C-alpha cells in the first residue's frame, strides 16, 4: 500500500456493505475532504455520491456532546452510575431476561464484541439484537441451513470473473453503487450478462440484459422452477451433488412438483413465459454464474426459504467455491458482517458459534470465564420491542440506531419506548429515538473512533480516527465497558483500546477450534500494535500460521457434521399479508441512491438532499389514474399499522398493483412520512426478519395539498 502524506488518514466508508476505502484529510480550517483509496480492493479509488460527501457530514451541528439524564446535562460518572444501577437492580429483581440491548450495524466489530460479551456472558441473557436483523438475517439463517455456518462464499472478484450475474432483490446501482460500477466494468471487459429479478424497474434494471418483474413473494417458485429446469437440461453436477451435498432428491422432487413447467412458473410469478425460459436457459448454459441477493430476498416473511431456493440451484450445478460463480449475499450496512462474526444477533454466539450446540456455549463460557453464561437464544428485534411494550423487558439500551422510525409497526415501537421503565440511548446526534431516553450518552462518530469493520465479501478493514472526539463524547466500546465495570464485571472489561478487544476476539475465534468452524482469525490473535495500525484490508478466515483464505469451500467440504452442504426442500409460501379490496396496493420500500437509513447524516448534506428533497411515492399510471392522482399530488397511504404522506410520482417503473416508498424519511425530518409506520412486523419463522418489502396499503389523494 502506498505511503500517504501525514495529513491524510486511511479509513473505511461507514455506509453500505461494499466497504470502500476512504482517504480523509483535515484542512487547517477544520474542513474535511475525502477521496477514494486506490489501494483498497473493494473500490480501487472510486466513491459513490454518499461516500464522496462524507467530509460534509462531520460538522458538530446537532451533535450530542454531554450525557443527559431526563434532559438535564450531567457528568459521565452520574450517567454511568445510574445506567449500571438501574440495569443491576432490574436484573436482581426480575432476572437477566428483563433487560435488553438493541445495537447497530454502524458499530465497529470491537464495540459489538464487548456489548455481546457483557449481555451473553456476564448479564446472563441473549437479549441483544441488532438492526442487521432487518437487513440480512434471512441470509444468515439460509447459509446456516445450507452450509452449517454463516458463510458468504463469494468475493467481489467473482463478479469481475462471471459470465452471468443474476441480481435478485437487489437495486445494486443505488444500494451498492461501487459494486455495481465494478460489475458494469466487467461487462464492458468480458460481456457479462446481467439479469435483474425485482418487481420494480429500478436503476439497476434499466441497464440489464433481462429484467424479470416478479410478483412480490414469488421468488421461491421462480428458483424452484430453475432447479427443475437444470435437471431437465442435464446440467446437474452429479459428482458434486453425490460427494459434497445431501438432500438433492427431495429438494428436486418438491421443486418439480411445484414448478412443473416454465409456463406454470411464469403464470405464478406474473412473468412472460419467454422471459422465464430465457433466464433458465442462460443459467443452465453459463457455468460462471453469480447470484447476488439482498434485501428484496431477505426482507420477507419467507426470506430464508428464498435464500435456500437460490443456494439449491448453485449446489445442484456445483457452482460454488470456484472463480466467477456462487450465491452471494450482499449486506446493507458497513459492519453487518463484523457483527455476525462476534455474535451480534440474539440467536448467535461469538466467533460463529451458536446456542443450538451446547459445546459452543460451553466453549465461549470457558473462554470468557463467564459468570452467567446465556444458554439459549434471546429476543429478536421485533419481539424485543414487543417485550419492551408489554413490560417483560424493563430496561433497554439502544446503541447507534433509530428504531422509533426504522422498525416495522413503528407506532407500536414508539409506544413501547415510551412505556419501558428505563431506556438508555447512546448515539452521535439526536434522533427520533433519543426523545424516549431516560439517559442519553454521547458517542464518538465516524472519523473520531478506531476499530475494524467487515464488508460483504468477508474483508476486514480498519476505520481510523482523524478528528478529535468532541465535547465529552466517548467511543461505544468504552461506554459499554464503563457500564460493565460499574455492574461489577471490571476484570473482564478493562481494555485499554480497540486493539486489545480485537486480539481477544481473534483468540476466541481460534479457541478450541479444531477446524470445525471456518471463521478463524487466530493468526491475528497476537497482532502487534504497528500491524493493527497499518492493517491492510484482508479476508477471513486466517487461521494461525495460515495465509488469508481468499476463497472458501474450494474443496467441496462444508462445516457441517458430515462435511456436506444441505439442499433444503422449499415450497412457495407467498406473502405474509396479501392485498385485498380494502388495501389493494402492495407497497415496497427501499433506499434511494443519495440517502442513508433515517437520514441522520445524509439529510444534513444539501447536495445529497437536492435530487429527491421529499418523500415520494412511486405508483403505476393505471393505479394513479383510478385514484385521480397526478405527479406532485399529496398521497395519503395507510396500512393496518399506520399511515404516511408523500408526493406522488406516476411511473411505469411500477407494476400495476404495486407502489414504492423510500425508507428514509421519518418524523425527525417530515411528520408521518416513514415507511416503518406502515410496515408489518410479521416475520420469517427462521430468521425473525420482517416483511418490509410487501405491505398491503390503501392509497388516496390527500384533501389538503
Ligand atoms: Fe460508501 Fe457504499 Fe458508496 Fe462505497 S458504495 S462509497 S461503501 S456508500
């Protein structure tokens, strides 16, 4: 890696899961400018609109700089004493499951690690979940069912080397822009075919070779039909299936019975038969095929089945673990993957261990010398806020996320936050959620703190500070350790910085691991200070004495008890809530190119606000006409959970019977505009991920424009 001038710091973008390298420079007047890091293997110097505006998000306007109790500014000592006392008293009186942490894919791996250690090893509950539950939990569950461990086999290089890329439920052009640019460059170089499967004609679909505008909730049928076609076409890799997998016959039998022909699939998915046949023929004929899937697959009441329907097709053709091929889940957040590595979800343990294996629980317990090891999975996000609302969770700590508007059925979540006995929020700025905090703790922001993040292709990178921590703000890991020490767990939480936490995390990944887990970064367990400081981006695993493993599953062996991957027989289940006469439109939601989550950062940058300055409902011309709606009208959108208002854009990018609302706006920026207020909390039974992509709504013209 090239040496940088002393004025420039190498760090990582804090937005999406592409994980681009950023070089940040602070001018003498305090202004921050950024450019892409040409040495970073995720982006090679490119940045998207959000990344290139990062320098404009570092002002202190609106920052939380001092702890507050009940709105009154106070000292750290008083705030931390109160948090520790209230959590300890609650646990003593009502048991460890009466408290909960709701954390964020914005946290660094080291923050995530100590939060999990505190809750799962020392408090004695697994009631810690992350907003990544809303992002990729279905992929995690699907990977575990198929591979035995939460493994993303692919790398970005596979997209460079593929001849066919199938983007399923992924508006890559807007949500992972640099990855998309990389894909377009590969197409230019080698003629890669791009297929997009998405109910909307997105910016990604505009550029593709084939767009399949599936009806919401029909992905399993489409991929079951593909599995049946691959068998008929004679392209099943019998050697791979026989030597490296189990369950093929049953999965094929279920798929063939359900998806009897491309015509039947087309009718069931709302597609033209010719388009279905073209996809199937392309997939059958192209061995270097990558299937990328993202929130359109994950955010579903049957997201895990969708993931497994996709993986089944790759296992059947042996297209996994080899260059230019494989199923590839791309994550939404900058450190969703890092969170998974340290057990950030309520049903996981650190280092890819799990509660369903007693030997894993005991292994983590031994490593931590944990006095109160949790022995079973805790509350997932939706259930956690239900528990906060009905009094089961009496003390809740929200770290770096804004559930008051981002959770589905957000009105109920706000009621829960209001009624919960004790709410702590640690964050960088005031949000819709901070107004419910009994105690508010100011956290250090991007540019002020250091640690590691892991991107969608398992590549760990450093975030490095280049600004002083303002006011009395503190890094998240330190706030968590400060509370842990006051709760009486001092010895286990006396880290002197993120490096010491990282080393412990790496040691745990290798602890008593006799090769039965792929996640192993034991080679980094004794990483020197200077090496951590200069840490070049690298893939995991990196076992002790081994180089980084760029590619996983090369030898066709999987981390299951018998070393084989598992086909999962999946059936089409449809959507959680179908449209009806009262609510006849299926509302989809998602990201815009220039915005991030609930806009607490990007909403401060005028040039990012300029393109789409207000929430906009995209609706098909026929549906708009029936409601007397025209461009610019104000629409009133209601579901069985709440309502929102947005300006109308009539667009034939929408299929009749569907509409789209961006996820970003909230009460903080525009009253009653949030997609979360409309969304259903109905969730996938395996992953607990809610169905954010399909909400039956009624759309009417708002009387007062
Ligand atoms: Fe940041 Fe993602 Fe844009 Fe890269 S693609 S600059 S990680 S937002």
